[in-house]
């Protein structure tokens, strides 16, 4: 039986060394990265905003849009995903559904939305 993605990511993080996780923005890229032999992938918020919406990385992609794109990527790879969830969508608590895609784990950058 295959290890859950979240457990696989935790096991990788527990080992010494660096995890090389290429940035992924689409389900096709996720498949190509997996086929190349990497052990994890990083879903980049800037990449999602740029590729799917033609927007800059200024936290303009909504939580719902982000989760839907991550679900599509996650459904097309067996690798764990580290997911950029922008600024956490307004609270110190991870957004509802953040763990539901079974992606592995969220990443919340230490930035604030411009006023």
C-alpha cells in the first residue's frame, strides 16, 4: 500500500538534506515532473496566478480558485505537493479544505497583502 502524500512529505522533511521540489502550475507539468523522477512538487502561487489568470502575484487568486487548481494538480500525480496558499486567506488558521486535496502540506509566505 502506498504511503499517504502527507506522511511521505513528513518523512522527507524528517531526513537531513534538501528536498528539491520543482514548481508546478498545471496537471500536465505535475505528470512531467513526476516522470522525471523528483520526489515532491511545489505548487507556486505566482505560477497559478500567472498561468491560469494572467495576473501578477499580489494575492489576487481566491482561496476557492487556488483549491480547485491544486485539486486538479493533485489528482494527476502520486507525489506530495507543497502548496503556496498566499497569505493564508485572512487568518492564522489554514483555510477550510486546505488539507482535503491530500496534497501533503501548505506553505504560507511571510508577506502581507498591499493596502
